[in-house]
């Protein structure tokens, strides 16, 4: 099978998995008699909740994008505005591309702009995702321990409260294990290169050189793990990011009629939705988002999780989290394209030097 055929086969498999996930979520929602969307989004009753949640979500997006600067090398942090725009475009791409292909947009764009190796940039994004996974699953586990479930079992979905706690424990352990493996790989990079040179280079010299180069680039991308100040700043911004995320969801809960909603319940809902969106889905997380939030509402509020207020909340949350994120990403493409065009176009002195055959610094 040719490389092109394998590529298309992989795409078809991912697409099939995404469609299967969405179809399964749609079937569960239909069986539970819960709609994908509620009343008209722009009805007068929804204006205030949209404004409140939209403004808070803008703050969430900004924190989510700015904290990435803490993971970048010092020389790349000089382009803080461009890095923030790149992160916003990447977050928007997650909402419009299927089966989480948007994860590739941010490292690809930043690698092209800074001319840094793609593996180095991808390492920062992957580490960010792992740290997010540890933080979110730990927050979900803690919130489940301090909140009282509305019912031991959510009859509409067949999800038990204990099963959710066990899932949170497994997710925390899985993300933590991956993070520890990442730390070990960074520390053992030299040892791994030595083993490659000793046992593999004789038979596959090109493969050994390529793998060694990738290991060095990954080590450079994970250099922030050895800087206490940069790591502490990232963790602080991450705590603020997830806290503001939960506060925004609690505000939306209050606005649509769940006046008794507590911050811990908002954390539970945020955690269930966050872990539920890890599966590859169609663009817009359609189906997976609605199902995850309905399950969270049923866990926290029992029968109230299947009322028109719940449908209204699911509609507004999806519109803001997906629609606003995608819109901000699309808007950020315009200034980012202008920056890329200026960077690729040589200045007037450079053109004169090139015309005269004088070498210029790049």
C-alpha cells in the first residue's frame, strides 16, 4: 500500500470514528427524549445570559491563550501578540475541524512563523494538554467528593455517581502517568540517544539520525519543565483559567434558572464536558458536547437536568463555547495572515542587497 493510500485510509478511519461517536450520542439523546437545541438563540430571554457568559468566556479564551507563552523559549516570547493570535486560531480550529485535527494548527503555524522545529513546538502543546488533563480531572474528582449527588444513578443515561468518581480517578491517573513518562523522556534523552547510536545506527543510520534529531527537538520544547519560574507561572494561569471557566458556567446556570447552583457543581459539569470532548467528533463537537452537559446536569440536579431550563443552558453553552471560540479564531486569522505576509516579504534594504548579490542576515 502506498503512503498516499495509507494516509487516506487513516483519514477515513478517523472520520468513521467521529461519525460513530456523534451517531451514538444522538441515539442516546433521542432515547432520553432530550433535544440538541432549545428555543431560538436570539430570543429576548437569552440576551442577558449570552452577554454574561460571552464576556466571561472571552476572559477564559484570553487566559487559555496567554498562558502558552510560559512554555515557549525566551527568544520566541518576544512575539507575544503573534503567539496569542496563533493560540486563538488554534482554539478556533478545534471547533471547526473534525476529530480534533485543530490540535495540529497551532504548532504548525508557530513553527512556520518562528522557523522552529515542529517537534519542538508540538512538545509544548502536548505538555500543555497533559497538564490541563491532570488539572481538570483532579478538579472533577475533588468537586465530586465535596458535592452531594442528586441521585445515586442517572436513570436516563444509566450513569452512576460512583462510576463518575472512578472515571475521574482513572483519568487523573492516566494523565499523570503520561506526564511522568514525558518527564522521564526529557531526563533520559541523552541515554536514549546513546542506546540508539550503539544498537540501531549500524543497521538504520538514517532512522537513527532522524529519531535523535526529534529527541533533541522534543527536549528543547520541554525545557520549561526545568524552569521553576516558568512552570509556576503556567500553573498559576492554568488555575485561573479553569476557575474562570467554572465561574462562567456557574453564572450561566444562575441566569437560566438553576439559582441554587454552587461553584463545585459548576466544576463537576465543566469536568464532565471537558473529558467528554476528548473523543474524536464531527465539527463543533456536535452530540458529544450536548450529551456530556446533559449528563452533568442530571448528576448535579437530578430530574431538573431534563427540563426546558437544561435544554436552554445546553444551547447557550454550546453556542458560546463553540460559536464564539470559532468566531474569535476566524477573526484572529486576519491579523495573523498580515504578520505572516510581512515576515515572508523582504524589506527594501534586503531586496537591494539581494539584487546586488550581497548576503543578508536572516
